[in-house]
């Protein structure tokens, strides 16, 4: 595989996970806790997200086959989902809303689950499966797995650094980053959908 394929995979997963917004949400949830406790919770979150995305990369295509869904059809559907997500990131503010306040310790676990569902959202899972299908001819989807590992390692670093100077106020950097990532996700979604359509048309006589 060419290095561009790995770069594309990295940018796709990075844009969908959105580490900057994850950092904002995490610091909002963990406000008041010690830096050591924050790092412990952060590590747990990253590991869970990694397991979910790695599972999607490994078994997503097999599940599609079990349900009788063609890879081309799923690639088109995945592209549409990514396009919708990218458009949403471009057109509205992303991050904690004003109604989100610091929660008691009894509710922190539930809020961390919300963060996990944000990082490993249906859109992220769709992107991971589509990436594994689109760029891996082997049993092991190396591009998807390497991209997931690299993005989550970088996400851990970004959140850990920003945790030292946490702020609940959405910044200009958050807004610009979210919209830039939205443009990437939108572009990737269109590309995945177009490739899926072309592949379906080419393979249709053989189906």
C-alpha cells in the first residue's frame, strides 16, 4: 500500500474521532478531579474506543456478508453517512452545550460513556468499516488498524496536554478545527460513495 493510503486512513479516522472536541468534553466531565485520576479515566476511554473501532475493522465486513449486504452497497451507504456527518460539522457548532454542567461522581461513568459514544459514534464505525473494505485486500485490515492506533495515541496526547489547562468555553480553535475536519469528512464521504457506485456498476453484471 502506498503511503497516501495510510495518510488518507489517518485523516479519515482523526476527523471522525475529533480529538479537539473530545478534549473539551472530557475536561468538562472531569472538572475538579486530580490530573492523575483524569489520566486514568482517559486511558480507559481510549482503550474502550480502540476495542470498538478495531472490532468494526475486523468483523464489520463479515457481518455485512452474514446479512447479505454487498460491500459496494455498504460503501455507498457509508459514504452517504460520512457526507451527512461532514455537512453537520460544517453547518453547526460541535461540543458541550450550555445545559451540560459538571456532574456528581455518581454520574461521571455515564458521562464518560457519552464521550465514548461520541468518539466511537455510528459515523466513526461506518468510516472504519468502509475504510477497511475500501483499502484492504488481506484478512487483516492493516491500514484501518494502524490509523486507529495512531489517531487514538494522538488523541490521548492531545487530551492529556489540554487537561492541564482545561476550559469549558468553546474557543475559536475548536470551531475552526471542527469545520476543517467536517470538510475532510464530507470529502471522504463523497469519495467513498462515488467509488462504491462505480464498483457496483462494474460488478453488477456478475452479481
